[in-house]
C-alpha cells in the first residue's frame, strides 16, 4: 500500500466522492493521513482539530486502541456469520447492551449498517406494523421540511432538504411534510432551545385534516436536525408532536443518527427532551465511526404486533447481508465499554454551558446572522453572498482547514459537534480559528 505524503502524488480520477463538488475538490484536495484523540493529521503533517467528530460519529475520539483490538480479535475468530436463520452470540449481546442505555420501553433492536438503512428499516416496520394490527389503510409517511434522513428512497422521500430531492425525479408516493421550525426572525441567537415555535407541531394536525388520520402510518423527525446545521426544537415542540401522534394513532419516529450516544449530554435526545418515540433510528456513534453499523430501536408494542401467524413464518421480510456483522458488533461492544468507563454518554452536559457561551461569543462578527446550540452541537450561520448560497461558507471552511480546524459546512452555516472527549482548551481553539476565519473571509 502506498501512503501518499503529498497531494500531487495522488491519482484522484477514479474515486467518485459523495456529497462533494468533485471537480472543485480535486483541484486542491484536503487529505487526512491519520488521527488520534481530538486531532487529524494531514498528509503534509499538519494537526487539524476535529470540530465535527468526523461526520458526527467519532464520539469517543480517534484512535481508540480498545476498539481496534476488539475488531482484530473478532476478525481472527469469526469474520462473518449470516443473520438469516442463523446467528452468533455477539449480536444478541450487543442488542442487550444497547437496550440497557436506551430510553425506557425501546427494548427491541434491529441491526442495519448505516443511518440511511436504519431510516428505511423504521419506515418499513411502521408500514408493516400498521397492516399487522388491521390498520392497512395507514400507508402515508410524514417527514419534515429541512429534515435529513439519509439517501435511500425512503429517507430521501421523507427528507426535506431540497437539493437532496430535486436531483431525483422519483420519490415514494404517499409522503408529505410538516413545516420546519427554523425561525430566524423570532429566534436568532437563541441559546439552547428557542422560545418560539411550539405551535409548529400543530402542522401534523393539518396533515391529518388534509389526508385523514386513517391514512397516516408514521411521522419521522430529527429531534435536533444536524445536516441543516443544528436546528434545536422550540420549547415544548416535541412533547406536542408526541401528543398529536398519540391522539391520531400515528407512530412517532425519532431519527437519532446524529443525536444518539451522548451528543446532547444524555444517552439519546429522547432522554434530553423527555419524549419517548415509538421507534428510534441510530448509527454513527454506535461504533465510534469505526465499522459501519446502525440500529433501529423499537417499542415492545411494535415488535409484538408483528409476532403473529404461525411460529415458523417470517414476521418481517426485511434485512441486510451485513445486519449484526460480527466485526461491527465487536466494535460496538468495545465502544459501549468506553462510553461506560469514561462516562461519555453524559459528559457533554458538564461542558455544554462553556460550549454555548464560547459559540455565542462570535455574535457581532462580520456577516454572522445566527448562532445555535444544543448540548454539544452548535452552528454559526453567515449571510450568503450575492454570487450564491454557500460561496462565503466554502471560503470560511477552507480557511479553517488551512489553519487547523475541520468543521462541517452546510450552505453558509458551519455545523460543529466535537468528540465527547473535548476539553475547554479545544473549544477555545475551535472558536478562535472559526472566528478569525469569518473575519478574514468577510
């Protein structure tokens, strides 16, 4: 294997990069060579602080030897085992361990390999459940504007990010969307949860009035949308959504692919907001980003609702070749050990206030129009240039990278979610580099 120490030694044509302006990137590649703790190291030897936990997934920090050792042992012992009519002990052990930290009542786990697969799985389970309990007319799925639920046809259809939808002509039929909660006019620079907007949950009532409750199977939302740059829910919004869903027999699904596993200072966002959904989709932090894995947490009601018919009948015609892959389970168990031993699922709560105040110190910088935060998630939004949305954001992102900070850019917003091992000194560095970049690019 060749390790390219300089970008100009690398042939970039063959790799079609995801969610990337390929031609732009390949003119000046930004390449990581290694990672440890809170930092990446670039191919030219520069340290870059990880301000976004990879892609919201490296919650315990990089280079965790305990996970690597568990993966190596598992590969040498059992590299693959099918989950169709067969099994291996780690799958059951991992599921049990996950239910121990899950919100009360979500004690059935279906394994996937990514957040996208978790979402499509949850949507299919919702449809199958409604049919199994005699509610076969409930085939409609409700998403939310500005929501991101992965790239499968199900997730893309219930998702509400315009660019992710407009490039593809075909979506699932029978899908609609409630309004998003981002209200810049009333809630700009709100700290933690915005005061205004709980009434936006009533948009689900509009869906019921328009389509009929007996046609709606489920509504899916991110407790805190991440890919549209951290949109904390207004106070009372999620509880109101739960009440409306219950009133009309609609299943409530939380997409916790980003918010799960300690991101808000609690194991899950459901814990943070005190609202338990009927299903919860997860991935990312489940293995600390080391091995692809995801999981759908379901209530006993939903699981048992499908356990009908003759005992030898397959209850859910769904699954993946790599569901509960032995290596993923080994990585996941080791990750859970680290989370438990180091208290990482709740550590974010101890630094959340410092994180909030540091981010909001950037208020008043040139073109900064909003700052948002929730737990160890945050976003800084700058005004777009006249030459196009995202142009100013891209220049800030590149400037940050060149000066030692990696962050996620979403249009003209910068999404931040450092590993849960972050110290106050790291927060200072993140905010300082970002602030200086915003001033330089302005």
